């Protein structure tokens, strides 16, 4: 399998089965497609971090960071707290809770 397929397989495993259909809570969203394999790998790493953080805090992953925030992190690749402040969805509370951890992943 191609390297991109491996990352997609890892994402599918993280997301689990689709919950579409009656009473299923909504259909699974399409995953973003990244031209650069490095961006795709970063997105996978951020999703894994978000899933682990959510589980540790007994929250749903989107409550830690919505998908749009993960995509903006991949696009901007911040390396400082001031750069993190420019990422969509990262206000003072999320920065205080997760800023250092996110910078370590990015």
C-alpha cells in the first residue's frame, strides 16, 4: 500500500465505524485530503493526541478541538504561543489547557 493509504487506514481506525443511519448520531464526515504527506502525518498525530486527551478528560474529541482547528493547525504549523493564538478556535482557555501539548505535537 502507498504511504498515503497507511495514514488513511490509521485515520479510519481512529474514527471507528460510521454512525450514519437512523438513530446513529449522524454520518461520518469526509476526511481532508492533504497534498503533502507531512501534512497528512501531522493531521493524524493531532487527531491521535486529541482522541487521547478527550478520553483522559472524559470528553468527546470535538470538545477538545473541532476538526477545523486541527486543519488550521496543519496549515499554519505554529511554533510559538503567539502563533497558536492565530489558529481558528484557540482562545485563552484552550491555549492554557492544551497549548504546550499542541506545540509539542506540531
